[in-house]
């Protein structure tokens, strides 16, 4: 059975859904079909204005106006919750995740997903088969190097389609670059379980999963990976300040005094604009036993019911995912595509984007399986308090826990807070 905590969360989610249903039944906030379709999102201006450009094209082709409402990322979830409770939801939105407050107000997007090439493992699908959201773009973990340091040291790194390196080989080469160039640190990694998850996969971990009883477990390779990771955090190869004191790894890498940065695809635009003192490059992730990144939906599209504009919003989203239109969106915004089989031509750093696409395609099946499980919890309205994997790892790196206590702590917290899916 699911834990009592899970049951309470489920009851709360149902209560919120019922509350919204009453508001929808009694309210008068539905928009007129003749009004512009409001599209709530965040960061479009920073990503090249791709959605605004597609909205303008759609109006030119159909006469239907899409009003882009670009909100601060931190404000978007609250804005949507308040809109749901006031029965004043927009026609559609690009969201970071499905919220129980408005989950039951979403339109089924199955008709757009089926046969589209959209990555189904990144779609939020409930236990009835209803598609609540579709990924608009993908984010993935990846590795950057200070190419100038590698070149100065005369050390080679994988560049070809069949090249690979293990973590042992990567660490050896980075230490060689450090020694030859006098660089302070070999690598920094974002203080994030999203990044750590990819690292664990690369050592053959099957991460943390619930069995039929709802108890979370992991395999022996997870222990090996954590022990290896702790060995890297030695204040020489990796600065302990990033994971223990929340020092900024992005700033450290951009200073030029770090050889490599284990981060992700979202850094490409920043580096292209803001690194001018040295050359950088995206390179293949190391694999100790397994080739894997960790990827997910950077954001997802939802269409809301009860607005009086459902059909028009659905039609726009259907149009947006047509290959020729989605290709333009991805190229304008610099997205990793959420649609398979499209030839995307990025204006800058096309090689970096291509490498991420390759890493995703070649990742072990466990990556997709865990992502589907994570989305199932999200759709069910079940979440952890904080981030047990990251937080227990910090305690382990700080010497507060043994590796056995680390694994026991993570499994125990996930079992208590998540348990078996309803």
C-alpha cells in the first residue's frame, strides 16, 4: 500500500480538483471565442522569441491572434494557480510541470501526440490514458570543457562519432591538463540530483525505484558511483564548495580556472554569449559501464478547458507541432527538439546541439523508464519534500553519513514520501 503521506497528498489533490470543478461550474470567467488566445509562458524573450514568432505566423495564416504573456519563471506557477481558482485560466500555457490545482482542467492532447513523433516518454499521461501535456523542448545533461586548456596542454579528447572515454580516462586526462596548465580545478558539477542522476546511470545504476510493495531500492552499482563521486570531491579535482557551500559552478567555469563542467544543454546560449576569454566545447559524456545522459522536458504545453476557446487553442497547438512549424520554433529558440526525426539547423553551435541529440538517442533504456515513472508521480500529484537524493548526498560528502547510511536514507525517504503509485 502507499504510505499515509501519499494518501494525504492524494486526498489534497482530489480536494483541489473538486474545488476547481465547483469554481468552473459556478464561475463566469470563460473567455469569448472571439478574444485573443492567451498563452502563458516564461522565457520566450530570452530564447529568441520563438513562440512569439510562431504566434505571428499563425495569425497571418489563420487570422487567429495568439497573445503571448511572458511571465517570470518563478511567477508562472502561482499565476496559473490563482487563475484556476478564479476560473480565469488562459487558453493554453507552457509549464514546468502539471499542478494538481489545474490538472483536471486540461484538455486531452492524445490526438496531437499519436503519430506525431513527439517523445511520448516526456508527455504527462494519466492512468486513463489522457494526455495532459506535451513537451515543447528537451533539456539534457552534458559535459563542457575549456578547449583552450586542452589545446595548450596538448591533451586529446573524444571528437569522433565512435570515440568514447570512461570516467577513469576522463579524470586522468583532466588531471593531466590541470598539471600542464596550472589550473586550479579539474571539474565542477551543478549541485543537482538531475546531474547526479546521469552520473549514476553512467556507472550502471538503476537509480531508486519502488518495488511492488512501494519500498524503494537500488542496485550495487549505485554504491560504486557514489563512492567514486565522493572521491572526486577532494578540493583538488573538484571544489567541495559547490556541493557543500553552494558556490556557483557556472561562474567558476567561466573564470577559465576549471578544466571541465558537468552541466547541461541550457548552458549553450549563455556560453556562446558570455565566454570570450577562452574557447569551450561540448564533448561526449564519460561512461564507466553505461552510455547515458539524463534528459527531460524543459517545459510542456497544456490546453485548458472551460475557457470557451478550447478548440481554437487545440488547433493552434496541433499546427505548432507540424514538422515544418516545430522545426522553425526549435531553430528560432535554440531548443533541443521534443520531436524525433526532424533535421534541426541551429544557427550557432550546431555541433553542440547535435551531440546532445546523439547522447539522448544512445542513452540506456533505464533513462526513459525512470523519466516515465517521475512523470507518473507528477500526474498523480505526489512529490517529495525537498530533494532527498541531493540533500543526502550533501550530507555524505560532508562526512555525516557512510555510503550505507546514504543509500538507506534515500530509499527510506522516497518510500515514505512517494511509495507505490496509486
